[in-house]
C-alpha cells in the first residue's frame, strides 16, 4: 500500500522513532514539566486527600484554547464550581502532538492527585503516530464522560447530494479527491480511512489535508482546495444551519436527536466512530485520593449544569468508570492501531 498522501506536513508528523518505554520519555517530557512548573502553572504540593481535593483542582486540556478538549474541561470546570463540588477549579492548556505533550508532562507528575488530564480518541491516535514513549498505562484512567461525532460536509453548491455520490467520484481517482480534516491520525482522519476501506478505496492513496480546526477545514472546501471536510458536528453546526454547507453523513451509531443527518451505517457503510472524551488521574495517586476524585467526577456528571453542557454541545452521556473503562480503552487502542495500519502510517 502506498503511503498516505498529505498536502502539508504537520508537527505531529515530525517525531523521532520510538524510544525505550519510560526513561527517555520521562527525560524528554520531564523538560516540559520543569518549564511549566517553573512558570508557576502547577504546584508541586498538589498531593493530599479529600478536603484538599474539593478545595482546589487543576484540569489539563492537552490542546489549545477553543478546541474540543478545551471546551470539555471548561464545561467540567463550570459544573464543578456552580454545583459547589470543588471550590477552585483551574483549566490549563498544554497543546501539542495530538495530546501527547500533555500526556508526557502529566506522566511525570507523580502523586499530584489534585491535577487531572483530559483524554480521548485523538490522544490514542497521537500515541501511535508519534511513537510516544508514554501511553495511558503510565497514568490512572478515571472516567469516560461524553462522546461526540464527526460529520462529513460539502459546500452547499457541491454536486454531491449523498455520501454515495461522493464515494462514486472519490473512487474514480483518490489522489484527485482531497479531504480536509484534523491532524494526521485524528478521529477525522481515521473515519475517512474507515470509509475508504468500506468503499474499496485505498485510503493511503487519498490526499488528506490536515487542519487545526473545523473552521480551517471549512475554509478549505469553500476555497475549493478540498472536496469534502470532516470534523466534529459542533464545528460545522452553524454553517449547516445557515445552509452554507451540506452534511452528507454523521459517524454516530444512530441519528442524533434533533439532527436530520443520516448516519454512515444507515447509508450502507459499516463506519461508526465516537470521539470519546474522559479524564485521567496522575500516576502515583493514592487509592484514597483516587476514590475521592472518582466521587468528584461522578457528582459532577450528575449535575444539572453538566446535563445542560451535554445538551448544548450535543454530546452523548457515556459515563463509564473502573474496569469497564479500562477494557474500553484497550479495545479503542486496538481499533485505532488497525485503522492506522490501513493508512500505512
């Protein structure tokens, strides 16, 4: 299979070969931790139980401001504050390499139980593609909280009225059919690859244009640089409602309530992928602190404020903890690995 064609090279693609699992990774990412801690973002004393955890928490969004992880952590921040679950909740952004810069830094925060890190599908792809020396086994999975789904859109004046129309043209010449979406290995890229495989198209031959946001992906289709864009539904919702783009499909297992966009499944393509998001506890978190953190996120997930956040962001409530969550992560890691093999990345 030919290697995947990309229009531009992103920082995520320029990573060294995989190093030994822990020592080199800790040294490299430890540098980021020292820089951030030296800047006063974190307190090295964030380590003690019950009352202190409900006094102050730091939530790390491993991406820039305004993106999905940022929104996810800030909605939790608001819910915890409004419901009086935690007195002081701070959100810190640590962007880079599909979340693996934040993960690497977090893996050095031994026992700092008052800090949590957001995670999800994108991070799993980043771990694989960036040959990250750190993965989710180096921290403590806490809870899966919400899922959202990708939509595939084309400009309103596009000749494609259905996903079948798009696939028929795409199949004729994959190299001449550029898709715009998130970073290489992101959920957007993975869904495109799954759809290609289902349609009998060599995903590695398709030109994929990585972008930094759904808005940038939309600009790509509006400028005719790409023929279709794929990103989270929320990234496109305003433009869909305004009639500037046509949504051909959504990656959900069934139609979302109040959204008349057909799923890929109902259109005959066995493609469904959720952009799940959850939280991780720091390595070395004591069992006592872990149970208190679990109680905090459980209480948060039951608040009216969080229910409102789910509705406003059109997220599915997929609360999951314990062994069930750990088993889910293992299954997702394997699924991501298999799709990336199909892309020959």
